[in-house]
C-alpha cells in the first residue's frame, strides 16, 4: 500500500454515505445503511473516521453516557483500522480525535473495554495515555451480533 494522505473526519447525520466505501477490517460486520442512519442521527453517538482518497480506513465510535448522579462520561465503543492500514499511526490519530470529541461534548472522563489478550489494542490505549485497570468482569445477555451470523 503506497503512502497516502490520511484525513480524520468527524461524522454527522448528513455523512451516512461516507461509510459506503470501507476497507476490510475496519468494522466487524458489513455496514448497514439503516443502522448507520440511526447511529449518526442520535445526539449521543459520535464517530470519527480515517479517510484515504474517500475510502474509510479506520474509525472510532463513542457514546456520551448520561446518568442522574454523575457528570457526562464518554464511552469509547470501538476502534477499528483496516487490515491493510495497520501500523501507520491511524489508530493513535483516531484515539486522539475521539477523545477530543468526548471532551468537547463536556465529558471529563472516558472509558472503554477490550479483551485481555488483545495486545495491539492494549498497546494503542496505553500509547493514548489510558490507565489500565484490573478486576472488571463482563456479563452478557442475548445473542452476540458478531457471532450470531457466522461473522
């Protein structure tokens, strides 16, 4: 893959078509136009993408999480970089951008979770100056969309 200029862009409700061209590996599953439109229309949801000549080569998504007894928090839901675009600093740029969005939205605290064995992600989050915690246990309900359809 030749060196190309990478642009980081925050998406809004009018930007659903940006996700029409996505590199392999950016998302876990195929992008669904209805889900995209609903996500981008929600005031709580945020997404930044990395673009190379109109191709989405990376993305980070987050949610402004509100609760009656806490100030707003920013939950970073997912960070993905295309298979052919890894190890170019795109993930770091996406983390910087999505954290800035959370800060801009009034969130003084951001958090995310990842698998213990995901060394690449853990390295990225450390590089973004995240503090790794211990002791988190996750419970799940319902069918996991990543495994439900043979993904």
